[in-house]
């Protein structure tokens, strides 16, 4: 699918996973007040970015409507459960202890 060479204007691209509308990743990174920005972020002519809530399900249909043209992919997405942190590694924020 070719999404064009420029980001679609606001509201021109509506994504969903199963029956849940996509949350716009760029909207989650800033203070949005009550609620979220629904939509997708344009990445390139072949990629759009969509955020869904944890535990959305398995083998879900993903869909996009771009300028009125709809497209779906059955069983294209799965996200079950909360993310789990398995390790943490500190890199370069504080000087190493010792010496001095």
C-alpha cells in the first residue's frame, strides 16, 4: 500500500485494531489533557504508526481508512497482556563509583 509522500492532513487517516481506534503515538508523547488523540502517525509512503492499549487481543484485524479508501488485514495484529521489564541497564547518566 502506498500512503503517499507526505503526511496526511489531520483526520485523513483513521486506523483501528479490531474495533478499537488507534491512538496517535505523537499525541501520547505530549500533554494531551483528558483523553487521547485518535489517529495514526505517518512514517513513510509504506508505513503508518498506530498505538493500542495493552491486552488488546490476539490475531486481530487491522484496518486503515485513508482519504476515504479502506483497507484491512485479517489476523494481522496481536498484543496480549502487560509489557514485562526483564532487565535494566544504566548507560552514561552518572559517573561510575569508585576512585577519587
